[in-house]
């Protein structure tokens, strides 16, 4: 018995040919503009050659005595056809050629400054490809995203080559001199990403150092890929920063990783350190049964977000007295952090919100992982660090000033005895 269906045929089956969205979207303005692009580019390069030789095509060479700037000695010799892809699409252009005479009698090929040798794409096109990649699109999907603009001239290999051009700026940034930077605070934290290492997916750590300038602006100081967050890994990163001129900050905010704290203690033993209160909250909950989580959170929040240092000290003592009896592991976890969990109380109250946690770096980690979600595994460890930097360097991610930046110039108060 034949089945009966009410499903209607799709437009593709009706026409007998594959029809894609945007195929029939004709724009006379864009079309007319692109038709004029070729003429403009060719005129631009011809004008550049005319200026170099100080004469238009078919004109005689100007003698030095007849002109203050006679131009280069040389002659034209035909032209060549080149393909150029830009935000205007892909164009076949005719480029003039010339031989330039050297003082020793030899000749060299004239090189245009507007269109470099072997250049196939404009700088604006490369920037667009790279920014699309940074927006969270993997190399294969960039081609599909930009097909209407470039007419299919951009494949995943082009995206990869364009991205590798960013490496020059990345290497220069890693070597830059940091002497004289008005950094008053450092925020350090690491995150784990998956990369391809020896043809296998491997987890590595990205160690990130965020700085706070005297004017309150947050800036990325360093990002480095390491095998983990050991003391040696952090010490290597910090030693490099010191060697490049980073001054000793007034405060360091950390997540409580043992390796990081040991590295800081060895490098700056007297430096005030603030343990992240959010990380410590997670540690407390990890030491308590699930049924006590809500109660632990309420007591901890009341303590950390009290209005004054005196209230914090009183609530800290009360927290320890209560939880030593109710769940000893919670009290021990709080005592493990010591006064480093309350270093922020030495600062003006307007700075407490920004000084209590490593949230400034944590937000960058979250945004970075959101952008690379479509790629699952990054090509290499170096690519991971470079991508993190490029998201900030390109403006894809921006950072605002810290809360209470107006009082950053004030000196911290003497430590308050918060011990139980």
C-alpha cells in the first residue's frame, strides 16, 4: 500500500538546480563600485611609476640640469597581470614593469610600494580575515562566512597563512621593554586549554599576568604557555618580566595556587599578597557536605562583604568558632589562607571590590574559551598564547579601569591583626 505524505517539495527540487541564499541578491552600488576598482588601482600604480621615473609614459628622460628632482634612471618594459583580493572582491589588474639603472651600471626590477611583490591580498583584507577568526570562527568556517565578500577566493589555508603574519607582532610584543611602566598591581592566574602536541590532543596551561597602571587601566603584561602551574613555570615567567624592567608592584592578587605563591615568595618575599576570595569560597564548599553549602556560603559572604575591616575581623572569628565545631575541614581551609585572604582591608574601601578577587583575569579566560569553542583543539601551544594576546591587541576584547582607581596613589594602611 502506498504511503501518503503531506510534505511539500523544497524549492531546490522544484527548480532542478541548487539555489543558495544571497545568490540572487544583486546590489548595483556594490557592482558599480567594484567595476571601478580595477581602473583606480592600475592608475595608482602607474602614477607611482611615473613619479619614480619623473616622467609619464612615452616621455623623454629629464636631464639632471633641467630639474631639481630628475627621478630614477631607467625604462619601462611592458606589464604583467596580477590577481589582487581586497574588501572590494578579487580583481585582475595590469601592473606596469620597469628596470632601474644602478650607479654601477646594473639594472634591477622596479618595485611598487603600494603593491608589494607577491602580494595577493590587501592589508585590509588580511585584517578582516584575522578579525573574523578572532571572533570565534574556525579556519574552515571563515571561508563560508566571507564567501559573499571575497567570492570564494579565501580558503582555510589562506586563513592560516594570514594568521601566521600576526606572529611577527606577537614576537615583538614578547620582547618589548617594560621599564618605566607605572604598574602598581599585578593579577596572576592560569587556565587550561587543549592543543595539538605531537599529533595528540594535550592539555597545557596558559599563565596570564594582568597589570593595573597608576591611572587604573588594566593592561595585559604577559601570557605564556607552560606544561602546568608549577613553581618553576611561574618563576620563569616572573623572572622574564623582571629582566625586561617590570617594577616591584604594591600588591599582587593570586588564585592560591601553591606553585605561584612559592614563586612570588622567592622573588618578592615582602610583597603584600591578596588571595582570591572567590577561589577560597570554592575551596570551602569542597570541604563541606552538600547540605551545608548554603549555610557556608551565607556565613562566608557576610564575612567577606562586611562594611569595615573591624566587622570583617569580628565575623572571621565567629566563622571559625562556629565551623570548628560544625565542620572542622571548613575552618581549617579558611585558616590555611591566613591574613592573605584579607589583605584588601588595608586598601581604601573604594578599591575592595577590584582587589578581592582575580575576576579580571577570570573574565578574560571565559571570553577566550568562548572564542575557541568552535575549534575544540588549537593547532599548537604557541597558537593558544598568541590567540589570547591577539584578542586584546586587536580590540576584540577591551578592559575598563578598576573600581576605585582614583585612590590608587594612596599608600596601603598598616596590616590589621585579623587573627582569631
